[in-house]
C-alpha cells in the first residue's frame, strides 16, 4: 500500500517534550515526573500510560465557581509516550521559570505536574463583573504547552515601550508586568465598542517582559459559548469573545 500519508511518521527525539508537528504535542513519560493535560486531549499513546482525573482543592473549586477561570485536567503517568492535541490548535512548548507566567486557562494544553497554578485578578479601571479580568498565574519550574489559533506574535515590553493588546487576542504574558484593563472610550460609552471600529477592551502592559498574542480574537472552540449579559456582548475579554460567537457553539 502506498500513499503520501505514510510520510507522516513518528518523530524520533531524545527530548521529553517535543512537537510531533505544529498541532500535536509528544511527551515521553519515564515513570516519574507526571504531566497534567487538558481533559480529553489525548489522541494516542504508546506503552504503559494511565490517565486519571486531577483532584481540585477546595480553594481551586471556589475560585473556579467565583471567577469562571480554572483548568479541567487529567494526570498522565507511567512509562511510554503520549500524544496530545486539541481541535488543530497550534502548540507551543515553553519553559516556565521563577518569574512566572500569566495565561488564559483556555490556551493551556499541558504542563509538568511540578508547576503550580492559581487564579489571580487583572487590574481593571472599571469594576465590571464577567469582563475576563481573571487569569491563571503559573509558577515554579517546568514545561508548559500552550495553544493558539494560528501562529502567535511575541511582543517585548520594556520600561520605555509598553504594549497594548486586544483582550480577546492576548494569550499570556510575563507575571512581572504591570497590567491595566481599559477601554479607549469615554465613560459614558463604556458599554459600546470603540466608536464604529469594532474594537473594545484592551490590556496595557508596562515593565520588562513579554506579551504573547494570537492572530485571532476568538477563544479556542472548546471554550466558546453563547454569551449572556452586557459584558458578554460587547467585547470585554473572554466573555466578549464568547459573546461574539453567537450561533457558533461547540461542546
């Protein structure tokens, strides 16, 4: 049997974390150092690998209930190789160091179990509930795999060059950065998109670090839902993206 499809063979590597291709993550498990992956993202595995639902502490459960931010994870352990993917999202492996990383939970595919994650609040000039002002702060040392819709752009932030990003396109940023959520509109028009431009809320980053944005203002499909309420309808962070997806609902 012959076909060009047989050219897509398994990529051999000594690296524990590697990309099988742009949209599939390969992780080698060696009987220790478990990994945590988004539930349901295993597409294949080899060897003696087990998958268990990850326990959520009381604090994590409360934070999830109050903010809507959090991770639904499974623990992958054993000896073998596991392949992870999610709806053809582009996958990027990065090393988290002591400075930490702030990320929207919708873009997390997998992480080393040694990493710690907790929900934090992003500063907002307007105390609007449901505006996507809660994110995950990931700390410790280990590997983290993020997903983006298309190839992302990494923007360097310096004390003399701050960066503004659309709240629906930002994926992650250095935890050390100072952040403000703002709308470029008069207070009387807070609930309106910016004039007739279609632009709404943005995050302003100051300090030294980086901001990672994707070429899309939509969340990965697994997080998209029909929005509800004013904040969900007018482009304010996560809920704004979901509100713009009306008529396109994924389970």
